[in-house]
C-alpha cells in the first residue's frame, strides 16, 4: 500500500516482479514514483551490473541483468538484487550467468518450496546460497564467451523491435488511417511512398460499416480472414517430458519453472510450429507469432490457420482490432476476461485491393521473414549458451574450446 500511494509521478521507475523475464526486463508501462520521494528509495535503486531475481510466486528464480541501457529502477519488494562488492573476486557478469546455472537452480528448488505457501525465496535463504568461484581470469573468460552470444541475442531482439515498430506504423498508416488516400483526396502526393505504389492507392473514399474507406476496398469480419482453432487441455495428465505445452505464460514470458511438458499425440491443428500465428483469447488477449520449437497449444489459445491474405497482414490486422476484443474481455464478470467465438464475427477489418496487397507484400514480407529468422537464430544461440554455461562453470569445457564452438554459430 505504501508503494501504491506514491506512484503516478515523474521520478524513478518502479520495477515490478512481473516485468522481469528470463534474462530480459520489460520496461513498457512501468509506473514512476513522485520525484519528492527520491531520497526515500535510495537503498532500493538499481545500478548497472546488478542481477535482479524474482523471489515470490510461480516465477520465483527468474533472473535478469541490469546493463547500462536500462534507466534507474526502484526494486519491488518481490525482487532481490545481487551486487558484487568486489569485482576482483566476483565479476558481475559471472554472477549474472551463475543465476541461470544448475548450481543455483538446484539450490533454489530446495528452498522455494520450503513453506506451505506460494513459492518464496527469502533473504535468509539467499544468504545461504553457495557459489563456486573460478579464478578472476576464468570468470572473465566465461563472461566473454557467453557475453558474445548474449550480445548477438540482444542485437537480434533490438533489430526485431525496431522492425516491428516500423511495420506496425506503416500498416496503420496504409490500412487503418488510409494516409495515402487522404493525401490524394487533398490534392497532395503521399509521403514516404514511391510514385509507383502511390499510384495504386484510390483517390476517393466510399461509405462502409467502418465509416469512410478507400474506394474499391471492402470490409470483412475477422472470422472470414482466417480460421481459428482452439487448443486442448494438454496440461491434464502431463508426463513431464516431450513437447512444451503453450499457455498464456509461455506466450508472454517463454518457458519457465512452471512450464508443463507432455509426451502425447496431437493433431496438426493443435501443434504450434515455428512461424505459426497464435491468438490468446483469454486473460491477456494478444496475437503472437510462435518462433520456438514444435509445441502443444493449450486451451484458451487459437491457432490461426487457413489465412486468406498474407500472414503479415492477418497478424497486424489482428493486432489492430485487439483493443475491441480486450474491451469485451474487460467487461466479463469473471476472474479472467475472455471473448467468445461469436466476437470474431463482430470485429471488422478493411481489406485493400489485390494490387495494393501485392505492392505492400514486397515491403512487409522480407522484413517479416527476417524477424522470424532472427528469433530462430536467437533460439539456437540461447540453446548453445545454456549448454556451455554449466560446462564452463565446472571446467569441463575450457574457454578457448567454447570460443571456437561459439564462432561456428556467429
């Protein structure tokens, strides 16, 4: 309650535990403290080089690293930060990697379930953690090898984020706000559009159930632009091995300690393969493109198949109508908001001419495909990092061997 009454200002960002993913921090939408409270939160301020760990709930043990790109945070009470006080003995980057090692997770699993309450890693238990420390030189080698892989993963993430922002803006400009047609109706040349493509856009509007749309375009319900196949209850009777079961948590944060695995047969329509579109219709409603290995789609998630238009168009069209679905879900008098299949027919999207779609496809498709390639590459690099990490920490693989192996992936 102390925290809640002091947010809403323009001071330091408040970092909640749900914003901490595995090796990543999501700072979008984080609230800020009032500037007048700056002196009262000094002991909880982040610093570059910190490793931040979630300490309560099913996400207990997720760890991320505070680098110099992040703004200064005030840590939530459900987070702990680990900070090396002597870099000559403990390299901050080595501590970051150790937080993802079997040595830590093994101790964590024995501590977090020590009460009958929700999983919890107390400060007392954290002080009991034991860490195997190689020499400072070996620590630097581990950080260098794994850091190179991490840097490439981060570069791919930033590249994909920039591309997504650009494609989202372009999609909205062309297919939602109709900027090129607006310009032509006003007697102006459309900006940021080559003359050949600009000539394909209509010079007039027509009435539709969505209001004015470019002449010759038409409106379709979301239910007509693709088929939506619901997942199944694959968490029931899960075997603990086999393919990952995709729930809302896995869509938002990736696999974690609570992820369920099941070795069970499933039809193609209930399997997510790299590049498939998934639509979470319950809880945190959103649309995702799956990029991980083959997995099972749990209930409350649609697999979007039989798309009638380029997949990028369906993806961004669903993203644009998502607020409509989210408003419906917010009105549900249940603990978890959701939509019904009938709502897919109520949401409408504007469909451009084939000529415009063809011209747009030449711009969107290569970048959309590159995003998936980057995500798949990062998945391979993360797998290599996870393989090297425990072997480097135990000395079973020397740094030079690991560097040569990493070079083959970069």
